[in-house]
C-alpha cells in the first residue's frame, strides 16, 4: 500500500494508470519486489555452508521457495540456474506483457 502512495506523490497518478508508471519506470509493484527478495534470501540459505541455516532451510525453506516461484508464476525448473537479477527481469517482462494483453 505504501508503494502506491509513494508513486502517487511522485507521479500524481493512481488506479490503473499506476501500473503503467511501474512498467515505464522499470519498477515492479512492491509486493512482487518483496517476493523476489524472499527468493534471493531463500536461495542463499539453500546454498549456505552453515549446518543450522541449511537444516532450517531443508525443513521449511523448500516449500516457501516453491510458493514464491508460484506467486511469481515461474516454473522452478526454468529459473533454478538464473540469478536473482535475471528472475527480476523475467518478472518485470511478464508484468509489462500482462499490461499489454490485459
């Protein structure tokens, strides 16, 4: 919600037009950006050498990571080797395409 308020104050638009401002400025909606940050964190936990962090990830993190991929509408097998930046680029491209189609 705060992301919308910030964009309104900067650009003076709201509603559907706000989605186009996000796309034009190469920004993702705040909730999508938070999910991508969560993906980055969980992937770092998965590759961590610390036994405790790795065990906690093995118990809980795998499901959470899959939920993140699902909420971004990404197939895990296609993004497994991508960097977080590349995942963000894919999500941004899909977001822009959704505005053109919808």
